[in-house]
């Protein structure tokens, strides 16, 4: 994104220690909100309580891997969906942020074993970003949520198989 970063919003009465849940994505926030809505839609119809989905905002896409790593290491999550927006500006900053966000998110998934998916839009223009956030091209947040859910289920089934239990899927034959 070209231009100045949005000003940091400190909550009223802040003592300098700000919980992650109070942080907001500050770059391309309106587009990111559409991705978050798509992520929630991707989980719709799944057997989960409404309070089973948490949203944590971080300053930007570059910070997603660190936040995902902290969440993954708590052991509280079956999957983590990372959504954000990186729009090309007039400098190579776009490539650096997008590459490091993708590599960091992949690293979290591989080192923690928690499915951590990449729902970060990388676009040349703001119009392309809107198209990928629920426009003509679909919603990358919804796609990332579906991928996280599928991977979490696959890992659960693999664990059942390793423990000698048949995964709950038709046609599976257990071998001894």
C-alpha cells in the first residue's frame, strides 16, 4: 500500500499493555473485514458453537505469522486462518511483505502441526483486492477457512487411523 500507515488506535484507559483481541488490522481494513466475513461463512454449516470462532486483529499481513505462531502454540486451536491484504505500491515493499507473510504462515503450519492457512490477498490494484474479497473472483477468506477445516479433519482422521480406530468415512477398511 502506498502512503502513510494508518494511526495506531489505543483503547481508552490503556496502560500500554494491549491484548491481541483489541488490535485492529490497520492496512486495507475494509477489505480485510470482508475476508473475515468470508472466513466465518466458510465455517458456516460446520458443527461448531458460534463462540468457537475467534477473531484476533494484528497491525498488518507481515505480523500474521507471529500472531499465528502464538495462537498455534497454545494448543487451543484445531486450525488458524490468516487473512489480510497486500496491494502493490510504487516500491518492492509489496513483494517483501507478501513473500514473508506466506513463508511465515507456512512455517507455523509445519513446525506446530496446526493447520494454518494463507488467506492473504496479494493484488496489483485495490479493485483486484475487492474482487478477491467477495467479488467476482470469490472470497479468499472463505477459501482459506475451508482449507483449514479440511486439514484439521484430515489430521484428526489420521490420528484415529494411527490409534487403530477407523476414521468416520464411508468405505474405509481398517487393516491390521
